[in-house]
């Protein structure tokens, strides 16, 4: 076991901000391990966690409201550096005797942060010529700083926008350094965890692999493991990681559910069974899935049907593998976050994920999830370190339920076949035009509505396909990708001409939020 990888760590206390998970992501980018916990984490648990530093997140409440979220005052007396972000700064200020009031003018969006000339260890290097653009999202502000603190920076509408007590290693910022809209925000977070907290950056792909391999061996022992292999990035990296740890003790079960991309089944078998030497059992279950999904239109119920059937099939296959006690899955951190409000339970549930619903009590297999604490780009970095093909590692994400959540409403084989061909054309064109690697995720969506068209002077009444392409760093927020008109025209022309059943193509220009990346 490698002790260093978790020895230096940052504790993030979540007050319900929509950006709390981004703070964790930025800390990880500084190669430092962190965990996110509820704001009301017991002080004894904080001490037991033994963090190198603590970050207090933002939140939707006002600190002066009755029953507003707070932390034990002793938290600030532990001698551990603390950074308060937005609500976290206001909470710290009020605890030490400062004043927080409703702002005369609320700030949501860009603002220019101006240095007051006393940068200190956290802010040294953050400002460029005394200024820095930042992203604000607040209705309250600190009107009077506590004794012992000094004002580091201000904006036009927030005279107290950054504070510090260097002696006690306490810092606060009213803006959000974790979001992409604060251009140098990652510099500030990196400085906090590396300079202020003294972390040396042990959270690297090589060390993560070494630690994961040791943990897998310790957990599994001489048992056998089966893994649900989908061909996506997450399950592929999980398979490679577990195979490195226990070799032939791993058997992958590839369930061809009839909801995969064009030719994907053969590609999966070729990559893993033929090239990587991993044992893979292929199960043709298309009809079972389509039958189970017949007549169902609700996306959550579709996910649960698919998740339940996957579990059922894995249990059947496990009986063919002697001493199989473990079911491995490629669950990653964003899956957990979107399914159940992350580990804190403070965020709203957006949608369930088939990997994180747990296993039924009757199932004998125990769960093995070696990627559960990792973000998507961390998974990819590990995949490359493990020697997986670049194109596989950087392939766009594909949902666990497959095309079932890219076919709106009821899932039918006819719809899946149409969508497969349209999606293949779309992705082929993105590769050939050089856009694929610039896009974080792209796919086609089948809309079960018909529209009138004309082909060869004849009236048509056929289906609609929507194209989706987004840019994102973390898949928690995303913007739509501006494909050039000429590329959209070529893609649309090919799909309509080559895919029977489609006579209209539309392009989705919604961002996340308010939309999600997937349509269902």
C-alpha cells in the first residue's frame, strides 16, 4: 500500500453550493487528494480525517437567517488553514465578529477584482497589474471585517471581496475561484493547497494506479471478479486496472444489449479479448432488453429496468465462473454526484445512474468500484498510463443505459437501428473535419415525432434526429459547441440521404445548466 497518496488531503465542507464539486475538481488538479463532506460533519470526524487544509464552500442561504448552516466554532481553532468561498467567507467573518448584510446591488456574473495592496501568501501571484476578472454569485456581502483580518481586494459592488488573517491562516473570497469563468481561479486554489497548506502533490496517475492495485489485491485476495464491460472509457479503464492487479482472476462480461453504437460489440471483443489478453464473455441479450423496455417511456424507469436486467445477467454469468464473489463496475465520481446529491446529500438529485443504485440483497456478489472517487479526466489519465489505446481513452462518454436514453420515449429496435446509423455518420464527420478532439461529448438523439418532408418530389413523413455537441472541463457544467454551418449542412445532408426513416436534423444549442448533457 502506498501511504503518501492519502496522507496529504484537503477537506471540503459543503453548504449546498452548485459549485461544491468543482472545488474538489480543482484541488485534484493540484495533485492533492480531497474529500467532500456535509457542513455539519462532526468535529471529532474532522480531527480523525486529519486534513492539511479545509475549504468551506458557497451556499444558497444567508448566514444571518435563523437556522442557517454553520460549523462548530472550534473548527477555526484547530490550527488548520481554512479558505472560505462565498458563503464560507461570510460564515467565517460573522463567526469572528464581522458583519454580513444584504448587498445593495447583488452580483451575478463577471466582476473586476482590485487588489488593496496586501496580497499575502494566498493572493501573491493571483493579480495581474492589480486586477483580476472573477465570477460572482451572491446577494449578501461582508460590510465589516472581523478584528485580525485585513481586506485584500474589492469590486465595485463588494467593498470586502477577499480577506485574510495570515497569523491564523484564515482566508476568504467572495468570488468563486473554482469555476472556469474565474480565469486565474485555479492558481488561487493551487496556491492554497500547495503553498498555504504545504501539500506536495502526491495525487498523480502513477501513484493512483499503484495505490488502486494494492487496494484491489487486498480486497479481492484470491477471489474471482466479473466486470461489466461496455466498451466505454470508464469500464475499459476499470478492466485494465483490475487486470493489472489480479490478472486471470478477472473475467469481463460484455452484454450486447442491442443499445450500443454501430459495430461496437465487435470492436470491444477485438480490443480486449484479442489485443489485451483479457478474458471476455460475450452475451447476446438484445431481445431480453428490448422486451423488458417495451412500452416504457419514463427515462428513470428505463434506467432502472436496464440496471436491474444487467444485474440479473451478471448473476447468471457469475454462476459459470467458479468462486466469483465480486462484481466490478466503472462507476466514477460524477455518476455518484448526479444520482444522489453526491456523498453529502446536500445537492438535488438530477437522475439516477445504473451503476450506483446498489445491488439487491439476494445477489451474492460484492461490489468492486476502483474508479468511484475519480473524475473523468483522471480516469483518462490513468487509462493512458495503463497503456490503453489513445482513441479508446479519449472516446466521448457513452451512457450506461446506452441508446435507451438517447431514444426519447419508448425504445424500439427500429429506432435503435436508425439512431445507430445516424450517430455513426455524425461521429465520422466530426473525426474527418477535425472537430472530434475539440468536443467533450457528441452524439445523436432520436426524437419519436414525425415531420413532413419532400424527397424526389414525393411527400415524406419521417422521424427527426437531434445532434448534440458540448464543451466542458468537468461534465458538471457544459456549453454547446459551435460547429460551423458548412459542417452541420454536410452532416445533415448525409444523415437524411443515407439513413432511411429520417427527413429532418436539428442541432441542440442548450448549455448545462439549465439542460443536462444527455436528453434523458
